């Protein structure tokens, strides 16, 4: 799983979230750092309105929160979601002695991103891809 700082960088780069069952998120406040939640129809369900998306907390007694605007949530995409977001730019994932390397193609050039875990390598590659699309 990527860390919250990397998730913030992805959001700042323009990555947008459409909440779906199984997604992980954090409440983006310093006093909630490290607390992660999972969208599930049983407990946390996205409600879509014309004014925006609200995450409804259904029957949760351990936390006094009824709902949360999606803008106040920090999506922490999973490894498979990050790989999917790379789309056709993704070439492969390889194991290295120190972790993993993700290879993508940007502007007809291969780029490599090596990190201790695959999800972080995918996220770094996605940041580079988004950055290349903006230029």
C-alpha cells in the first residue's frame, strides 16, 4: 500500500477518485494520520448527489461520523488500480534485489521506477506519466 504522502502527490497531480466498494481511503486531517478505511456497502457507502459525493458511515459506532465529503477523503489506490491507471504506457513489473521495478513508456522512451514495494513503484510511474501529459 502506498503511503499518504504519495497519495497526496497523486491527488495534487490531478488523479480523481470515484469511490467504489473495496477502495481504501484516509480522512485527510493531521489528527487522523494513519487511520485507513475501506468503502463497503455494509459500513461505508458512497452516495452520489448533484452537489458531490458523500461517504456515508452506516451504523459505525466506533467513530462518531455520519458522513464525509469525498473532497475531505484521501484515496489510497491499490496496486491493481495504479497499474490499470497506467494504461497502455505500462510495460512490465519486475522483481529486483531490493524490491520492484515498473517500466513504462513515456514519449517513446522507456522509464524505470524502482521501489521497495510494487504499489509505490506503480505510483511513482503514474506521477511521471501524469506529469508528462501536462507538459
